[in-house]
């Protein structure tokens, strides 16, 4: 759900070269941003597991973090059980766009 109230859906796009695959979460972000969206309120991730939940992978967490760490992330399994997290809880010590500005201002020397 974007901040403008639009809902986007997505799916995994598998590739025989797995690193080239695109997760559903990133598919949604690309679709929404390509249509002019700039921020998100929540994302719902469903899975076919019966026990527990499947959260977004690290790449998807980082992609979502580019739009803010206060995003509500809902995980739903095949039994329709759900759990909600804030993205900041799924990606502690996140590297976000603001950090790029800080790193440009500081020069580090590693010896």
C-alpha cells in the first residue's frame, strides 16, 4: 500500500541463474515507483508455509529501506495467520540514503 492509497501486487520472477531472479517485494517496488509512487505505508507478504512465516530477503529489506524504516511489514502464512513487524526491526543498523551523506562528510583511514 503506497502513501497515496494505491495497492500494487507482485510475484517472484525466477531465472535459471538464481542471482538474476527478482523477488515479489522488489517487483512491487519497481512497479509502484515506475508509476510515480514515492513512499509506502505497508507491504503484505504471503507464503504457502504452514508453520511460521517467510520474511523478505536481505536484498528486499534493503530495497524497502530506501523508502523508510517505518514501513509495516505483514507476513501471512497459508493458514491465514499473520505477524506484523516494522521494517526497522527486520533490518537493524540499516544503511539508508541519509548514511551516504554522512559518509561523504567523513573520511576514514584504515590501517
